[in-house]
């Protein structure tokens, strides 16, 4: 029997615990504050931002949204970040990616105060992760770890193979898995004989952004399969990076799309916002 790793249910369970934490913080005078900055009108980004805001509001987190036109200059964006860095009511700053071409995303990320970098994308936080120091960690990888933990899946000693080397998912996830004693292989679009590697995975993570790329021949029977993809297939249906119907029967556990990693990403973002806000409680 394949276990369906239900991200929606797990996120809801984690969020009801977090809601109690937020209420008790508010009672002690600290309302966690999250600033979300959206530049341009990418429809997928607008949906992600809306979902993040809804979840924040449902928890009692104060969510402030800055929507800027696609023509925004880097200087304007850096000015907004400088103000948010100084705003004592803001605990977490999230600049939704991707940014328009005229803006250097790395420069923007580096301008966020590391201790308000709720996405964990700042080089200081990436460095903390890779040197096993406490810090903020990217939401999608953290959400994946929380989902595995919720289902009692231990990665220690397991061979984790990640397909995709992005700063947002592949790289930070590798750090988290390594810190929990997995043996980690990061693969990518230039990897030779990719499926020979993915077939060795006890834990296979697909984060490459290609609809249904991971087919049955890519998977070892009994593997745990995590699908980070959110793609449209040729008929316009929302699918993941994993061909779910053929892979699910082989896997011991698998995330669905939608309802797998997506809700966990948002839950992790909320947990990180609350963690950052806790510093304002003088305890
Ligand atoms: N774009 C896609 N995923 C993310 C994310 O986790 N954070 C931000 N800021 N932008 C994204």
C-alpha cells in the first residue's frame, strides 16, 4: 500500500498548533508581521502571494502587501526593503521571485536583513544552513522536512536524490537532508544518465519544473517520492514533475499535486514568521 503524503491535512494540523502560539503572542503584545513584496503581474506569483496572505491572516499574523509595477527599478525596490528592515512591526520580509529582468534578484535578497529574511535565501542564512548553525531556512525545503517528520519518515542513512539544483529548493533541501544524516545526491539538467541515479534513491525529490518528467522507470520500488512541481501538462491540467499515476503504485509514499508540497511550503513560511517574531518577546 502506498502512503499518500497529504500536505493539506498536515499543514492544517501544524497551523492549528501555530494559531494557538500566535494567539498567545498577541496576548503578550507581539503580533507577528510579514511583509510580502510582489513586483510585476506574473499570474502564478499573484496566486502564491494571495495564498500566503490568506494563511497569514487566518492565523492572526499581520500581513502587509506591497504590489509594484513590472517597470519598478531596483533602486525603488531596495528603498522599500530598507524601510521594511527598519520597521519594528515587520518580522519577516518576502520578495516573491522571479523578479523582472531589470532587477538583480541576488542584490535584492542580499539587501534584506538576514534576521528578517523569512525565505532563508540570504547568503548569510544559506551559509548558516551549510555550517549547521541556527537560521532561517527556505520554506519549501523546510515544509518537505516537516511533512516527512509528520509521517514518521526518517532520512538518516538513506540515499536522497534531488532532481533540481535551484537556490529555492534543491540546494537548501540538500543541506537540510545532510544535516539529518541522509546521503545526498543533487542532480540537474546536465546530469549524465539521470535515471540511473534516481533509481538508486530511497528518497527521490523532483524539483525541476517539467511536467511528469519522473516516470516509473526512474523510480526504485519502495522509494519515498516528493514532488515539488507545479506544471501544466499538454492538456492544461495541473500536474507535478512526477507522473503520479505510474509512479504511485511503485512508491512506498508519495506526495500528490496539488495538495502535497504546496500547502507545506506556506505552512513553513508561517512557522518561520512566528519564529522570527518570537525574538520580540523579551523572554
Ligand atoms: N517563488 C517561487 N517560490 C518562492 C518562494 O518560496 N519564495 C519566494 N520569495 N519566491 C518564490
